C-alpha cells in the first residue's frame, strides 16, 4: 500500500534527444503519484540532481528518463551509489539493453530469432561497406544507431546509391551503425511486469494512420497510431511473442518492467527488433495501455512499482554491489598504513 510518509522523485529530462518526451511522461506520473504519497517532486537529470535528491530526502525514484544517461545505467549507477531505491533495471542490464548490438549479441546465444546484421564504422571504407551490406543483407536494409530509443535515427535504404547516401548522413552523428536486413511483417510489442510475480502483458499490434513505419512522430502525436490489444495474431505466434518477450527480459537481466518489439512475418518466428528496459509512460505509450488491458490502471501500476522498489530495498532481497560478504585476509600493506 502507498505510504504517505514517503517522498518520491520523478526524474526526467537530461541530455538525451528524448528529453522532451521524458518530461511529458513525468507530467503524467507526478499527479498520479501525488494522490498516494506524502511528497512527490519532479527533478531534472542534471548536475544538481544528487544535491536535489539529498535536499528533498527522497525515499525512492521513478525514472522517466529515456535514452543516453537516463536509460543506459548512468542514472541507475548514481542511485546505487547514493543508496536510493528506484524503478527499473540495474546499471549493467540498463547498459546492455539500450545498446542494440549488445542486446543482439547476448540474446543470440539464448536462441532469440534476430535479423541478420553488420556493424560498420565511419573509419572504414564507405564504398566497401555499402557493397558488403547489400551482398550480405539484401537490397533493402535498416540503419540503426547503437543507443537511441523511440525510433530516433533509424533509416530505411534500398539499393547502392540510397544506402551510401543514408550512411554518409548517419555518420555525421554516429561513428558506428548497426545495419540489418529488412524483414516484412507486422509491428508487434509486448511487455513484462515483474512485481510479486512476473507476468507477460497482452500483446499489441501497432498500426499507423497512413500505414507508415512507427517512427518518433507517430509514437508521440496523439491520433497518429493505434494500439490493437490483443494483437490479432495466430495463437501460436501470439504465444511465441510472449515467450520471447520473457526470454529477452530475463536474458538481459532486466528488472521490474521491460517491453520488447518484434517484426512478425505472415508465418514463422517473430523477430526481435529491440528491447526497451524503461518503457514509456506518456499518454500515447504502449506499456500502460497493455497493463490496463490486463486490468491494471495507470495509478495502480505506478504505485505498485514504487511499493515494490521500496520493499525490495527495505528487505534487501537483492545482493548489494558493494556488500562485504566475501571474507578476505587483511593485507600486510593495510596494517602498516
């Protein structure tokens, strides 16, 4: 049950391109949490954050931070050092999940169905890289930055001239890129909610108003996309999406919440596109819609996540990164110091 004596901080903003979306999520979270907890503060992810967390005597943090520094383990590491409980995955899982290449390499060993890919670098020969991509991945490919969310920086290219031009443009912003084969299929997503028990939430099919790809614009402008719940997939594909969603969550060591995106062809295996270890909480976000379809309204969802983080911290149900449970002999050098 929510504790009126607790102070909750919703952290948002930061240097990520998703900072504005982050603040939209915070503006939704803050009033919901304020109904149930004694004090709720909205704090920016900046140099003053540690001081603000101490000044407000924050008991628990709900990160509404997406992209670099907020979702990649940086914020999570700060909170670990300060001993403040928080919602979501720990630093290592956060770092792994935001990096698309690391995600794929880790999950490939667990049998996750994945698109064929190449990693290319700006320092390599552009013409050779372009030809290699087309030869190994096919005429149509997807270009992805390593560590951006919300579809930021993703481009589609077909043929040599278009791919070379897209790579030249992308290398103005990133030194390394992930290039994947293009797979035709439906855009499907499912979330994991891990509280007292772990459940895979109802599967969603994402459609857009004009049949376009689910880009940044379509994700956050109301009315530009629809969430079809439950996704109208054949039963075996629906079940397989849920199985793979749980595999991705556990395989990367995620905690509390995650959402996995798939491309599902007309037949055969769903193919993982990416995992979001800190799913969005904006009015157009997918995770809260799926939770609501499972019977968990938004206020209940966020309060249960807060309470779970507090209980975990108070009961010390996870090992501390720096706990002294390893008994070591005293060093001679330390005796003389």
